[in-house]
């Protein structure tokens, strides 16, 4: 339908696409700025023996949920039924009510589950639902809206790109003395989902610095308005601090792991946002991982390997996380009922099942509290009646808070049934107990709204973790393999270790896509997104995951502030995935050092192979090899497709590295054209080479 609409633009100006474009054009959203001051950063940096300055960038990311934005609206005699794929049922109800003019009590919204959300269905599902509801209202018939992947990718908005500018003062040991830090967020064409105020909580990662000046600036650009994406803002702020640690280590010629350990928060210290550092298991966790992952031995092996291999290099990086959990003011309404006919238990809670396992966890809590088997418990769709006014599912707290609600409901039900249980001898069969309660008029349903108050500390608790990643890089092609990952994650006393380990693994791999394979490209003249499908945009697949992935949940770590002593783990592990990129930098650094370039270099545009091939003083080798692939592919094309009219020209221009010349296939030369058209790096990344716009 949308394809039939033709739009003609006049007075076209070059679009503002990047943060750098926005800074040059002074294009900002006034009023969204942020400043946090702690101590005297300027004075501390001026007096510091060493000062490190730099810029670091991290890009956008598409959510890549398997199900795009989908909604079905059915007009009823007294309102509208909306089956939405949303993480925010309450917002969808409000949006549909406003779009159709129906009062909220005439809009019934239900969500059985969503086919992946990752933050992309927090605010954007309202747009899809409103459009669908208006169509259903006008046509007076059921309407189903399902966005194509291409439109979803182009219009819905993605993770905001960030730029960080920093000036850091430290002593001779690398102890942080003062940090002056500017964070820029690309919010796109309108500022609906700013994550700046959330990012600041992660800006100091797990490290103490007594003096800070932190500013956040919201950039206005012509890309689709950016939106929440798993660990929004947090992933960038945390990564920037980890990048700073690597930069300081490289400048002072220190081991990056030891420098991190030196600066880690100690008991009694306060974060940049002035939150006390409580329940700090970071140091212990870090030391445990160093030992269990045999970091020292492996580092020595890597050094040995790198010395004896010219075209393969390895790198290893360790990264901690400090993930403060906030849930004050978030509310979820939960309803639990027991049917008298067979004693089966039904739950509807206010959270959304999107694959994170919330339904499994609430069922477990109900089964354990009521003392019935899991099969007796069933979770029905979240809906706007029993889950009235519930908050959106996000921030990694919905599983815990809905478990808390179910726990309260079940405890109250149990208390009401207990006198009857005692009358029946103390241990009647479940079905008989329920039957008797029903006969005696006991109310077998309970509702509870969980609405935690703010705490004096500002946060509820902190989730800690540490990751060690080892990467092997093929210097000639840019191919890399993550050979081993060790993750030690503090999930408190896990509500379900299987689910939580799945979340740790999934979160980590989500991040591998962000750092290593996914990349968005825009047409510089029109601003159109060029990477709007799987031909061009590459989420990680089976071949990209670590060969050896070892996830351990910190044992014996009950969390006194969590629900049933647990901790959140939907988003925190994602942050640790930057260790893969940092390990890759170690490998690249080793390759560059061999040709006399041992300086620190930014890696923010390095992760994907395309970007890796452009790293200064490394690209030369890889460029040659890419083009060797061109020759190989061109030869195969000629032999297999018999394009007799095709003319493949191969013209020598660059001397091949020794390793490459040993292959008979790669003998000719690095430059190839096909029918007088350069076929660039077709052997490696065809999707980029065929479009001239990609050669940015
Ligand atoms: N896991 C799967 N399989 N699918 C998802 O969409 N969303 C993530 C994470 N894990 C997601 C997921 C995001 S963005 C969040 S905020 C948390 O789950 C939500 O989990 P919670 O119920 O614990 O808050």
C-alpha cells in the first residue's frame, strides 16, 4: 500500500546522518543535555603526571527480532480488540485509544508473547498498533498489520550511535585521577527515546575515579528516530570506559587487565552518579576468572603464538561489568486464580514473554509457593484487564518483579487456605483441598500490584560479571574466530539457572553481532538506509559464535535485595561482549607492531571485516588478499558460467605478500575488472562491493 504513495521533495539539502555531521551543523535537541560533576576534573587532570586524550565511537544496531512489528485489530460491538506484539501493553492501549477516539476501557489489548523484542517493541509497537486500529475502525473489519523486514529496518529506528571524547589524567601506575568526558548520542529526527540519562550510570563501568566532568549531548539528525535496544546507552557508556582503560594501559605500557584490577571500585566508594558501591563482588569475581580461565598461561601462549606466526594473530581481553539495577516506580499487576473443578492454577501477569523466560520463572514461583507440580500451573496472555496499568517490560527487571507479584498472590492464597488444610489433617491432596475451600467459600483468586519504592541508595542492587575472550585473526583476510570465552556472571541465587545461562549466552552473542558483524550504511545523498535486509546486514550466525563458550553463574551469591535472592540478567551480560572487540584489537595490534606501528589506535570502526580491512597499516595486507579472492572468484565465474562475452581483466599493481604468492590460484594480480567494471572485494563481502555507496 505504502508503495503506491509517491512523494516529491523540493529544496533538498544534504542530510545530516552522523554525530560528526550534527556537531558540524550544530544540530542538537536543546533541553536534553546533561552534566554531572564530581570533584574537580579539570584541576586533577592538570596536575596529573600522565594525560590521555582521545575519541571513541560506537554505531547503531538493528534489533533483529525474528518477528517484525505485527498487530491485529478487531472492531467489537463495544470497542476494539488489539492483539499486539509489544513490550508495552499499557502504551499500546493508550496509543490506540488516542488514535481511534475510543475510551481506554473500550480498548482491550492482549499479548500472548512477542517473537523477540530486544527493546524494539517498547515504544515503536504503538505506531504499528495505532495504524492497524485506525484501519480496522475505518473499514469496520479485522485488520492485521505485519511489517516487511525491509520497512521494519528502514522506519522503526535502531540503537543510537554514540561518540565519546575524553581527557583522562592518571598517575604513573595508571590510577585514574580525573576524567573529562563528553558523550554524544545520535537521536535521529526526533527525540522520543533518549537514553542519555540512563547511560550516565554506566559511564564509570567498574572503576573508581575521584574527579569527573561528564556531559551528554543529544544530536538531531535525519535518520529514523533512534530507539531503545537491549542495554540502551549502557553498552556504549560501558564500552567507552573500557576503551579508555585500554588506552591508558597502552600509553603507560601496562597490562590492561592489571590496570583494570588496580582501578576497580572498593567498598565505601561512590560512583559517578553518587551511588554507594554496595555488595561489591567484583574483585573476587575478577580474580576467580583470572584463575579459572588460566589467563596468565594463555597470555604467554598467545605471545609465543604471535611471535611465530606472521599472518595469524591472537588477542585476549578481560572486561568487568557493574550493572546497577533500578526498579523504583515500575509497576506490574499480577492475577493468580485456582479453579475449583480440578485445582489447576492460572496466572496472568503484567510482564511480556519475549523469549527471556518470564513465564517459566513465574510458573516456578507459583508451583513452589503453592506446593504443586509445574503442570498444574498455566500462564495466560498478558492483557489490559488483569494486567491493568502495568509498566513496559524492559530494563531487565520485569521477570523479577512479576515473580514478586506472583509470590505475594500465592502466599495470600496459601494463608487463606491454611485453616481448611489444618481442618483436613494438615496434608490433604491438592484437588481435595481446593474443592473443600471452594465449598467453604474461600476466595480462590488474588491480585497484587508490585510497585517498589525508591531506596536511599538510588539503585536496588548491582549485577556484577567478568568475561575473558580470546580471538584469532587471519591478518590477510580479516576473518576472525572467537576461540574461547569464559564468562563468570553474578545472577544472585538464580531463579532458573538454565534460563539465566541462556540469557548470558544470548546477550553475549547479541553483542558479538553489534561489535563484529552488523553494520548499517546510509546513502550520503538521500539518507536512505542501504542495509535494509539480510543481504546487507549480518547478525551473527552459527559460525560466528565462540568455539568454546564457558558460562558460569557465580556460586553461593544470594542477593538480599533481589526477588527470592536472585539478580537480573537479561541485559547485563551483553555489555561484556565488547571484550571480543578489545581482544581483536590486541590481535591487530600485534600484527601492526610487527611492521613498526605499535601505537594505540581507535577500534571503533574496526569490528566488521569491511572495517577491519581499513585499519591503517593492516589494511595493506588484507586488501591484497581480498583482491586475490577477486581473482579466484572471477576465474571460477568464467569456468563455471561460460560467460563468453564477459571480459575479465587482471592488471598487476601491488606486490603480493609471500604467503599469497605460494598459491597457484592467486598468481595473477590484485586488481580485477569485470566487463570494465571493478568487482572490488567480491570474494569477501559481495553486498558491499556491488554498491558504490558502500565505499565510504
Ligand atoms: N531474550 C530473548 N530471547 N528475547 C528478547 O526479546 N529481550 C532482552 C532480554 N532478553 C529479549 C531477551 C531485553 S531488551 C530485556 S530488557 C530483557 O530480556 C527483559 O527481561 P526481563 O523480563 O527480565 O526484564
